[in-house]
């Protein structure tokens, strides 16, 4: 069985930066998961970098803001408590937050294409004045506003973003479209699509709560049989019966060692 | 088996008015279904009142606007064509359209609780400037605006409207809540709920595309076993096996003769 790996996969620069920054700390707290990957979260935990779910959970120490960013009110709370803030927000996410703020102040309604309830989305929302979060073409069909700016969570599907843009063009009089899907996401989606077309089965590696990994799974599933896994333990021998080729891709928050381990396991079958 | 009928059910004044107005016409066209009930639509068709799906379908004659109202652009098109317009829009629906217009002009964003794509909703949307249609508490959680006015399609569930109001209160700085669910809807929902609590099975009679009938079905289903039917033909003897009591209710667009026929059939079992 031939194993083909996607040209672009695994850690993006934003994730790498966040992990590097976190690893420089000792006994810090992370507000949520630094990146949406169970292996990395476990590794950080062992190094004394503990996950908390709310700023209310601590009174002192260092607080790491995750790669997805956080809400303005969380930052304010942390400042009031006098916590030392280590902000690992991905610069590309920060840019979307800034655009939401800028276009809000110019009188635009913000329409954000994103996973409802995702931490990146919550952070962006907190920077805008009038904002609606939509996650599909169907949602877009129910927004009728005069002047709006369409932004995207950095890890969304470009195909869906284009579909949504098309719908909004007919419902919004003055529409400013800014595609804020990051280049790393785009490259990983393109690479995954390319190999999915050539193989009998795709393996998508990454956290089940990772937005960009979920997108890779969605995209590949439309093309070929696809399995989304987090660890080697989930691999089933029968998936590969009668298959001549398997493709591998991984989300932007999946560490190299996990990809290598899984690749090795598949090759051994 | 005891058969209990809801105190309030069947034709509301808006539906009665629309049917009366339509029956005074000869060879007119209706833009969509006058009311969402198959038997009434069939009866009108036999009297020469034909359903069309678009104003583009006709060049002359009389055009009946349905009880649910229609969009501003449809009315304008009909005027330009010189069609005679018979407007049966329910006065309570007209009021919601007017409120959407009024609060839009006062700088409010309109949040409309309604069935996405329903003709009443489309008509209201066309009267507002900035409007978002939401159909659930989950949708409401993704709207963050400064100054908004919450309105409702006239046939929605009051319980859901209250849930949505609660969510929006925390997301919208200045929220004006106007409960535009009509009294007939409220009374039919209350009556249905009252008997649903007392019986072993509820029969909800009305068009499958009738918004208010769907609401009655949803409400009763939460309380007891419930079947939504349009005609006697759908009744199944086995539904009533071992049942001691059956409740009957009907949507605001269900004519009396249909209710009587179904009641008679059930009593004969």
C-alpha cells in the first residue's frame, strides 16, 4: 500500500510560535487549550503549564492567552488582577480582531463566518460593535443589512467563504469582503484536496476540537473515504483492506511526532 | 374513547377575512397559497381563483395578496403592470411590517423571530432596512448588536420567543422587545396545551406547510403523543388502541368542515 503525505500539513507558524512561547514559561496557567491538540496539552501539563477554564479560577501568577486569542473582557479581568499576561494570540487572528474593530468604528456591521462558540470567534466578537456570526450559506440567506463587512475565522473553508460572499452580495447593499482565512489554512486545504483525489482513503490527523482539522476532514470526505483520528490507537486494520493507496494530512495544531508515529503504524500494516 | 376538542381552534379572524375577500372575486390570481391549507386552496381553484408563484406569471387581471402578506417589490411590480390588487394581508401581519419599517427608520436593527423563507417573514423583511431572521435560541446567541428591536412572525411559539428575548437581553445593549405573536395564535397554543395534558393522544389538524399548525404540533408533542394530519385519510386505527382519551386541535387556517369530518371519523372508531 502506497502512503502519500500532503505537501503542507502539521504545525503552522502561529501554532509553533504559541507552543514556543508557552514552553519558555514555568508554572503558568493557560486560559483554555493552548492549541486544540490533546498530545500538546498533555505535554504542557507535564511541564507545569495548567489549563484553566476561566480567569476567575486564579488570583495570581502568569496567564497564557492561547493561539486563538480571547475576549477583551478576559484581558481586562487579568489586568485588574495583576496577572502577568503571555499573549500567544496568532498574529493573523489578531489582525481579524483589529479589522472587526476598525470596520465597526467606520459604521459597518460585521458578519463573521466562523464556528459558533469557538474561542477564536468569541475573541473577534468582543472586538466588534455590531456583529453576527454565521456558519453556513443558509445562515447568510437570513441577514439583510445595508452596510456590512464580511470577515472569516482564520481556519474556515475557502469554498464555503466564497459561497457565503455570493449570497451576501445580493442581500447587503454595501458589502466589503475581506478574506481573512490564513494562508496556512489555504495551503493545507489545497494540499489535502490534491492528494485526496489520488488515493483510496485519507487519514486526517488532529484534535477533534480543532477547527482547521475539522475543515480538512470535511473537504477530504467530499472527495474520498476519510477517517479523522487523534492517535495511533484509533487506527483500524480493516480500513485499509483492498486499498492500494492512502493519503495523510494533519491539522495546523498537530505536532510532527504524532504524524510520524501514525505514518509508521500505517506503513507497518 | 373520549374525544375532547380545544376551546380555541380553527379559522382565526385574519384567515376568515382573507377567504371571504377571495371568494368575492372571479377569475383572480393568488400569489402563493391564500392560506396554508390544501382543502381551501382546492376549493378556491374550483372557483377560478388560481395560484401563481410569481408576479411575472401574469400580465393582467386581479392579483390577490395572501393573508401572510408579500414583499414590497411584488406589490410594486403588480402596480407597474396595472394589476388590480386585492390585499388580504392579515392586519396583524401588516402591523409587524409597519413596526419593522418604523424601528428601522429610528436606527434600530430588526431581529425577527420567524421561519426562515416563510412568506410572512419575506414580507416583513422587505419592509426593514437592517434585519436578521432567527429561528432559535441558538441563532440568537450569535447576534451581538448595539441597538435592536425584536419582533416575531405572528404565528410563533411564545415559549421560544421568551427564551430568545432572554438570550438577546445579554447580547444587545439597547433592546426593544415587541411581542407580535397574535392573540389567536396564543389562544390556540394555550388551549392545545391545556387539553394535551389531559389526553392520551393529540390530533393536530392543518396544512403541513402551515406555520401555526406546526407550532401546535411542536407544543403538543412535548406533552403527549401527537399526530399532525391534513385529512381523514391519514388517520390510522392503531393510533387509538388502548387509548382512553383523544384531544383535537386545529391550526388557524383549518376550515371547520375538515375538523368536523375528522372528529366524526375518530368518534366512529
